[in-house]
């Protein structure tokens, strides 16, 4: 069992959730149940899957939840690109989020690589 609150990747994911919520607050109201909801769910899925995986009994199970968290990170990245295309996010805000999200993706990959998993 891992202490998820001590993981930098979980901490950065948590900050990202807050920032996504704040940014999507300014999106058009008719997107509340569309792209806003999807972006928020994908963002929340990153740290929650990391935490859930840490609560499991094996590194193999943790690795599976890290894969899910990483998939959510890529989903969020796509939603951010679409938000940029739709001009809901400015280029500067997109680049800021993209850099943070890429860092989280690399950290998830690194954490998974550090596990002793035999697939």
C-alpha cells in the first residue's frame, strides 16, 4: 500500500482539478453538461485513480489504476485542444494547462515504470 497524499503526481493532479474547475467556470453555460462536465470528470479521474490504486494490495493493481489515470490525462488533453479550437480557452491558458498536464503524464509513466510489475 502506498501513501498517495505524499506522491507529487497526486498533489499536482489535485491542483490541476482545481484549475480546470476554475477555467471551465467561464465556459458558455450551454456547455455545462457537455465539454465542461467531461473536462471536470477527466481531471478528477487523474488523482482519484492514483489514490484508488495506492489503496490496492499490489503494485500490479496500482499499475492498472495508473493506466486509467493516464488515459484520463490524455482524454483531458484532447478536451483542452477542443476547448482551444472552440475558443473557450485562450492560447496562453491552453499552453499553461498543456505543460502541467504533460508533466503529470510523465510522472504517471515514471511511477508506473518504478513499480516491479511482471506483465
